[in-house]
C-alpha cells in the first residue's frame, strides 16, 4: 500500500471516531442509542420472519 492510501484510511477512521464521539455525547447520546437499538430490534424481527415456501400449483412429471 502506498503512503497516500494509508493516510486516507487513517483519515477515514479518525473521521468515523469523531462522528461517533459527537453522536454519543450530550443529549444526542440518548437519542442515538435509542435509534440504534430500535433499528437493531427491527432488523432482528426481519431476520426472524420466516417466509412460507411458495407452493407450485402445476405438477410437472418427467
């Protein structure tokens, strides 16, 4: 990897860390935690839903 790529990756990680720190401080922290937990719960429900297998109305004989 070139030095430029390493610097860009480092800036991306640092930016993500700053964003996370900003979102989790003060009044935003409570709202952010509620939002993330609600979305995680919605995702769990979506995963747990089992789709009924589609029944084929036509029978195919070989």
